[in-house]
């Protein structure tokens, strides 16, 4: 990266650390007893976070393998970390997918295969959420209204992911040839830029058609990794909260984060920029 990008990166980390230190200092300065976590809870939460990142990287790696797109595991790991970092500093996590696409492009992956890999990851995550929700409906059958919210959230998330795929495929079928349409000209896509878009759309259409011949073994491995990664993401809050108070209800600690974390993807802006934090409070 250039020096300017390294400077922005360092300033972002410095700002994050500074804000965290300020919040902690304000909290510790208040009179009265302060909650404290045992050492094993810190270690367990940190281990879960590392395993979640690793399994998500495995999911991306095997998703690419199922589509017969060469992708190194190191690149998959950088895709995860870049997406998480960009999501944490942009409103409503809007910078996650552009950051992942940028990392794939830097590794030499063409635009159409990059879009297909990212879409496959989202599709696997949707199926994983649906499978886990079926399990939770039986395990936490007496959890109350959060079960209805969970079902609606999964439906909205699935509609969002599938709609993105349908729109992309429709554009690839209808606008792969010919002059730029009026809406493309309105957003500044003149003839030269539109030809580049058309090349990407034609490549995307070929890659989408290749989904019919995806390798079954890597696809199953990616789905299992997706199940594990979603489960690990939902395990962080129960580990921390139950270490503070073992009497807290497990269903609320699992289901509400599921609704809030993934509901932010279908909630209107600011989404993760305020509504999700308010919901957790």
C-alpha cells in the first residue's frame, strides 16, 4: 500500500483505541463495584473470534474451489479481515463488500469471478442461517416473540441476497450488448465505460451458468464452514454474559444477537450505524 493508505490505516486504529480508552476510563471512574470477567472468559471469547475468522476464510476458499476459481487461503483471510475492518468504519457496514472486492482484485481475480465468489459466500450464509433457525425453533421453542422476529429477519435477508443475484443475472442477459441505456448515461457511464461494464456482465453470465457444474465436495465443505462460522459468531455474547451472570437466559443471548446482527443487513440506513447498537442496549 502507499504511505497515504498506511497513514489512514494507522489513524483509524489510533482513533479506535483512543475512543475505547476514553470509554473505559469514564466507566472505571464511576463509584461503586465494577463488573469483571474471569481470565477464562477473555481467553474463550478471543479464541472464538479467531476461530470464526478462520472458518469464514475457509468458507470463502472452498466456495471459490466449488466454482473452480483459483483462490489462495491467504487471500481469503485478507478478504475477511479487510471486509470486517471496512465495515467497522463505514455507516451501515457499507464498506465491507467494496473492500473484499478490492482485495480480490489486488490478488488478480477478475471482476466477474470476484462478484461470483462474494455472492456465493452470501448465499451460503443465507442457507446456514435458515438451517440454524430451524434448529433454534425446536431448541428455544418457548422464547416468545423473538422467534417471529428471527423468522422475519431470515426471510428479509434471503430476499435481499436472492434479489441481488437476480438483478445481476438480469443485467447480464439484457445489457451484455448494445449501446448504454439512458439510466447508465445518467450516472456517467458513457460508451467507453459501458463497454467495460458489458465485458464484465458477459463474464458474469458465463460464471453464473457455471454454477450448474459446481463441485459438490467443496460446496458441502463451504456450507459446513458457514454453519460453524455463524454458530461461533453467536457464541461470543453468551460466553461473556454467562461469565458475569450464569442465570441469564441462554435463548435471549443467542436469538437477539442473531436478529440484530443479521437484521442490520436488511434494515434501512443507518442500520449498523445506530439502530443495531440501540437494539443491543
